[in-house]
């Protein structure tokens, strides 16, 4: 089947239509082959390997390899069971550092893909594959692991914010396996309110390439802090420290602008961040999608998402912004503002009208003003 998947990948890339592709594939599994091929193309840089087995749903839910590797290195368990392993990416990375591992999934096809993928990464021999409901007696009795991990499915129609909506529910997994271990790790929706989690442990928010990617909850025996933020692929980490004095002050825009990663905001670690940097930072803006700090001085920190120097502040109006950009010789603009999609392009066209050159400006909205900044 491997050669057929590769053939389908090539044909899709060359733009053949589905009928022509199917004609070259075995009829009984042509649809599956095409779906795997599509998933491989779509996966692009999510994994270091291009030959993995997955359907499109498996790909969407799969842990990014950078995240899987980071968490595996952090935990390094002797034995671990992934009780909702999907196509197996997280589990494979745990298995890399473990003596033995269990892969469990209720979906037989996903488990089959996990097995194929474990083979590709060279860890199949360490893993016991179990097809079944991880909440069933039948499955529970076969598992004997130091750590229980679950990255549950989130049904799309659910608001994604309650533990009981996840499949399998972490509440039920805990009840089912607590007689075996006290070390659990759960992937949770990052928007979940921490008060809803009834256990003691660490909430770790992970940013990947500047976007919030995961919230992992580690039970007490595996916890290192109450809350933490990790920026990948850089690999830097910030932990909560309840003993720090609150030094957060707000200010109007100063000379420099700093974008604070969402993971640091979600983990409520802005005060911790302000303590780590050398220089005086002030909070400028805290929105759902954007958190900005400002300063009189240029501050370097591995925790910033991006740093800018402010070149001007004008009224927040596309024509005023455009005038400023033309006068200052900017050729392009990137909008870092929250406006409805329907207005975005009209606004952007006006802002970029008749600009010339390579210099790029970043535009932020602050109250009724536009802050125009350049990255440093
Ligand atoms: C989000 S995916 C896991 C993705 C995985 N971490 C990866 O890296 O590929 C969740 C998986 O949980 C499985 N699942 C849902 N309910 C389950 C149950 N009761 N027992 C076992 N697996 C279950 C689904 O079939 C799905 O494959």
C-alpha cells in the first residue's frame, strides 16, 4: 500500500483529478489511500517524517512533533500509557525515552496508523497496542504503567471548556486508573478555567511558533510549578512564583513595543516576565489575541514574541495611517489589529495605497490611535 500512497501523493501534487488517481489504485482501498496522501501533503512541517500514516482527522488532532518531543523529554517516564493515542505521535515520542509504553484507542483505524507510525520512528517494539475503550474493565486490567497520559478528543459541537465534554473525559480516566498510579498528564483545552480542574498540579501553556498550541496539566508528582509557559521551538520556560511582589504598572506608549506570548498571558505570568527582564517594562494593552508592553529602553528578552521600535502614533484612521507611511517611506504594512474579516481588506487597501519600497511597518490599535512600529 505504501507505493500506492506515494503514487497518490505525486498525482495530487501534479493536479490530476480524483477519477484519474483512483484508476491507478486498488479499488478496495482507493479512498483511504487518497485520504492518507492528502493528509501527508497537508502535514507539511508538522512532522520530521513525510511518510506517516494518518487520515485528515488524525492529522488535525495530532500533536506537533516539537510539542511531543518537548513533553517526552520533560517527563521521561519509565513506562507510560496513552489512553487516547490517535495516530500515536505523542505516544511515539514518550516511547522514545521510555522502557515500555501502551497505545490505546477506541478507533481501530487510528490505532493501526499509530502502529505503522511507531514502526517508522523505530519504537514499535516497546509499545503494546490495545484496541478498545480505555474506560472499559477489559482495557484497564491490561495496563500497568507509571504514568497515564491522555489527549482527549474534543467533539466540535461542544463548547470545549468542560472536562466532562472531552472524550474520554479526564474525570473518568482518573477514576478508572487512580488505583494504578497518581501520575496523570492531560491535554486540556487552553481556554478552560483552571478552577474547573479538580486536582493539584501544574498548568503548562505551550506556544508554538508564536501561537498558543497546548495546555498540559501534570498531576502533582510530575509538577514543577503551579503554572508555566513554554515557547517552542525556542524551548524557553517561565514558571509561576507566588512570592514575587507585583510590579505591573500600566502606561501610555513609550519608545518601544513588545508583544507578549499568549502562553505567558494565559498562564498569568506577566508579573513573572516583568521580573525576569532587565529594564522597566509597562503594560500597554491586554486583549484576547494581543498583549503588548512598552518601555523607554530597548529591552532584550527571549520571552518576547516580537520587539519593535515605535516610529509614530496617528489617529486610527486608514487615511491618516497611509499618509504617515508614505511620508516616512514605508512600502508595506502588516496590520496587528482586531477588525472583522469583512472590513479587513478594505482597510488594508487604504492603508497600503500607493506605498513604495521595502520598509515594512506594523500597525497596532491603541484606543483611538494607531501605533506604527518597526521590528528590531
Ligand atoms: C485528540 S486524539 C489524540 C491525538 C494524539 N495525541 C496524537 O498525537 O496523534 C483523541 C483520540 O481519542 C480517542 N478516544 C476517544 N474516546 C476514547 C475512549 N473512550 N477510549 C480510547 N480512545 C478514545 C479518539 O478515537 C481519538 O483518536
